[in-house]
């Protein structure tokens, strides 16, 4: 299994000018991102299942810019209909990375159904993604990331990651607070893309 921050460090040099929707990896991504004006950490953690549709919409609206999503299997299972939707529209700029920790880590570590037997890459391929991959070790992922990011989308990459289970009651957890408000995040992205001056 792969540690999330190590995987992000391997990915980061291959980001280019892509828009990144970091999802549950937002705290780790914010620590290393070199293009924060192109990061969209704005979908709240309570919106399980919404990140993929959000990132897909961004990809459709910005067809000349790569869009990278760091999704989770818990989120994907809440809205599996996004796979055939992406497969039908086939955005060539969409890169869907699934961080599969085999559990619902934010609610105490309950196992995801059939966690060891579900092949998300095969599901994505069957739904129409152009290229799909699965990795359970950092070394193999690192060897392939440059090629992955050079392929036309939609691309789906399932990564088995080490779970970080949160057992502290929700009310006592340290909340992640973005350094910018939602409105500022959107304005910064629009400015960086040349939509506004």
C-alpha cells in the first residue's frame, strides 16, 4: 500500500498546469502544491460522492486544461453513476485518481464492502474510460506516472493507500481550514485561466 503524501510527491512534478481537485488529500496537497491558484479544495468533506461530478464538470468547461481529481473509494461508491457518465462524454483532459484505503477512515475505519475484491480500474474501463490502471506500491506508480499524464483521457488510476483512521469524535477533531475562502479560490482560478483579468 502507498502513503498518500509520498504518492502526491511523486505526482506533483507531472502536474504541469492542471487544475487539481485534491478531495480528501487536500491537507497533504496544500503542503506541496506549487500552483495553488489552480487547486480547487472547495467541495466540503461532507459532500460524499460529489467530488467526481464536480471535477468532471470542470473538465467539460475547460477542455484545453487537464483536470486531476484525487477521489476516494467511499466517495465513488456513493455515486457510481459518474463512471458511465464520464465514459459517455470521454473528456480527454480528465484524470481520475482513486485513493482506495479499503475503509471509511473519517468515520472510524469501518470496512468498505468487498474492499479487497473490488477492482475499480476494471469498473472504470467497463464504463468507458480510455485508460485505466491500478497500483499498490509507490515504485511502480512512480515509474508510470509520466506516461499516465501524457495519455489522453479519460484516465482512471486506482491506488491502494495506507488508511489514516480518524477515531477522535468529530466535534473534537482539528478541522481543516482552507487558507482562502471559496469565493477567493474561484476568483484566483478564473484569473489564472484568463477568464477574468
